[in-house]
């Protein structure tokens, strides 16, 4: 890979982590979508992205902790079940095509995007917050591994749509993602190995650069602005993926 291609992946990693760190989602979805478009198999794309995410999520989680965005209770409730789900999902992905479950994930995310936008404009769709975040973490971790991304969209969107504090939710989900991603990357490395190290390096360099600035944005942006951004982003990603699959 020449320098031009390397810096292309640095740019992709920077953009993806800026979005992910500020909104609590989309690093994996953005990066995996591009790698799949370049022709990498789903399992290879997921392994490549998760390996890079070990470093970017570590930097992002540390930055969120520094800026006081993390609820450590929520972090624990999400991280351990999420890691278990991620290992199970990685095992499935190594043996079953990940594309077979993606349509169900996309439809679920589209519904959540609408719920988040509704809350942004003053409608609380549920009076009760998520009572058992562990189950959410388990499912989000499994789907993240199988789809090459999705931890942030599923965990963040569900918690925010059900009334969670936006800043603390984004910070806690990002911090827990480091644990989940490390387990997913390790499981995929065990099953299929890790290649494409130049792509991994480009993604993690860009993501690491963007992580502190993204965490700073969460601390200073108004809640409604973040809600609108989260809802709009997830709807756009979901609709785009559905349109591409129908072609």
C-alpha cells in the first residue's frame, strides 16, 4: 500500500472516530462499510476494523473518562455482558455469513433512529429507562461482532431513546466498547487470523487523533443538538444500507 492509500485510511479512521466519539456510534459501521465496498469478506472486514478499534476505543474511553462523561456503574453493566456477546458473535461470524443478519439489524436501527428524533423534539416514548443494561450489552456485542459494527448504534440509541442522559450514555458506551472490541478482535484473531495491517494502522492513527476532540465535543454540545445528530445519523445509515441491499 502506498502513502496515498495509507492516508486515505487515516482520513477514514479520523472521520469515523470523530462521529463515533461525539455521537456514541458509527466507527465500525463507517469503516466496515468502506472495507466491504472495497471487496473484503465480512469476517475479514470485521476483524480488521475491530483490531484498529482496540486502540481507538481505548483512546476514546480514556478521553471520555477524563472529561467526566462516564458512569462507571453503567460501564460495568454493559462491558462484561457485551464482551461475552462479542465473543459469541465473533464465533458465529467465523462460521456463518454475517450478511444474513444485517437486514434485521438495519431495520431495528431505523426504528431506534426515529425514536431518538422523537425525543429530541420533546416526545418521551417511555417513562422508564432500560432496567437491565446487561442484556442490551449482550445483544449489542453479538451484533457488533457479526455485522462489523453496531455496538454504538444499538447500545447508545436504545439507552438514549429510553430516557438516558445523553452525555453519560455516550461516554459510558464508548468506554465499555474498548472491552467489547478487545474481546471481539481476540476471538476473530483466534478463528481467522488478522491481516491487512496497513489498513489497521491507518484506521487506528486517524481514530486516535480524533478521539480527544470528539470527547470534548460531547461535553460542550447541547443535548438536543446531540439527539438530532444521533437520530439523523442512524436513520441515514440505515436507509442507505437498505437501499444498497435492494439494488
